[in-house]
C-alpha cells in the first residue's frame, strides 16, 4: 500500500452527500425516495442569472481570471455588502471563491497547527471539525444548545478561549439547527473578544438573507473593532439557488494586524484552484445587481414550508421541534422515540423512503436530533411527514 501522510486519515466528510448518493441509488432501483437531507434549494437559478453566464460564454469569456476574482465581481460584492450591512469594504479585501468551503479550508489551514486550539460550533456544518483535525490543531466544540434556541452563548464561548486559541468559527443563521444568534449575545461576545486579541474570527454568514419572524441577521462586519482579524464567508449558493455553480466570496481583514492574510489566501488560490471560471462570475454579478424578486418568492416559500414542518414534526410520536429562525433546516429532538439518531435516519431512508441526516453527523452534541431540510416542495414535505409518522407508529 502506498504511504500517505497521517493527516489524511483524520479527514471526515459531509454525510449529506453520502446520504444523497444512497438516496439516488435507491431511487434508481425503483424506490420512491423523498430527499429532505441535502441543503439545496429546489428552485431553479433565476433566468436572468443563467442568461448572464450564457452571454459571457458567447462573448468569449473563456480564459483564466485573476486568482482573487474579476474586479467587476469583487466590486459587485462590495455593493452587496454595503446594501446588506451598511459597511463599505474594499474590493482589495474581497476574494471570489469556488464555493463556500474553500474559505473554511483557507482560514483553518492558515491558523491550524499542532499545539493550538480552534473553536467551532457543535452541532454545526460538518466540514469545520475534520479540517481542524487535518491541520493537527485541537478542535474545541462550542456547544449550541436547544434551550438557547440554538443560538451560541457568548459566556460559554468566551470561557473556552485560552492563550492556545487561534481561531474562532461562528455561524448564524446556522446549519443544521436553523438558530439565529440575537444581537445582544453577539455584542456581548464582541466585547469579550477584546480581551483576546490573538484570536481570529471566521464568521460563516452564507444564510444571511434567510431569517424569519422578524429575526435580524447581525453581521460581524458591523463591529469595526473586529475588522483587523475578521474573515467573512458568504456566497451565492443559497440566496440565489446556485449550489452547483460553485460561487462563494470571502472578505478578509484590513489594517496592520490582518491585511497580510489576503495575500496568503491569494497564493493558496494560485496553488490550489487557480481561479473561478469567468461565466459563473458574470452570473454572480447579475445575481447581485439584478432583480431580487425570485429571492423574495423563495423566502416566502421557505417560510410556508417551515411552518408546515414544525407543525408536522411536533405532531409525531416522540418528536419535538422548536421553530427555526433561520436557514432552511429544522433540527427536531427525537430522543423520546427510543431510536439513536443515525439509526433512525438510516431506517427512515431504507424503510420509509425519507432521507434525513442524523444529528451526530453535525457534531458530538448532535445525538438525539436529526436534520430535516425544507428546501423541498410542500407536497413532498407533507408526504415525508406522513411516512415518518407511519414508521414511528409501528
């Protein structure tokens, strides 16, 4: 056997893709499967965005682009950021990425090494921890608790920071829980971080537009005291139903302490993925600058589905579900069903034809929960809830 470095043995994976593959295989064999596992809007990318990519190809935009992204695309992100946060950033701090994950990867390998700690939310997006482990850094979970509405606790987070801590990862609105951390808690965290100037912050804000019931998304960009050590992760995939386009952006620190990080990530891009393809970037500009009607329609649909999901889950035996305030996920508590979460998710797929993700795939604190994505049609959600109910009633 060829010998690889031990770091590769520490890499996990995003099980939502494994469940998707299994669900697809079952469907190909003739089984009727309803997929509520993958975090992917079931809407088409809006037509004007698609047409912008087609036009770019027809106009001859077939070559390499700068490793940092086209200036026009970065300037579009600047406009978008000003609109959503009221904060003006420089295009020289914006990096266009092939999706959201490269920003996670870049930030984590930039700060992670043996002997340091990286704090990350748990339960959370499943890529954080394996990337931390890959670097040899110690992953320190920040508990995300149901009793807090799946918002992080500033006090609990700050208590975990030590002189070994080099990076703190935050996510609100959150995957997999749908939690949104309120402004007061964020302000308390920011105030406490003043005592820990050595800690960089990666704020995953990919679900920024997806809040409900009047909840406010508070971007960490709005706190100028963090700008010299703040990395923002964002992108096109969720807001404009562009998951397969692999289009993300990140905003990197400015000022004397953090400005050098941008050139480091530029060099990483040159060595790893070269650049983001041109037609997707033109599509990204059209998404930001074009009409937002489709985004509004999508959010109204998600809100309707959210209410159907919560009502339906709370009617199931042994299941309880608090109302998610953001993203398009519910994270119901299934501990009273008598099933372990992953075994329940597996049985529901095999026996009931419903694909969900077991909570432990999102962290050590995910046991007792499953993730259900309502980025599927209301009709399919109702059918899935009926199947889950019938399965649990056996």
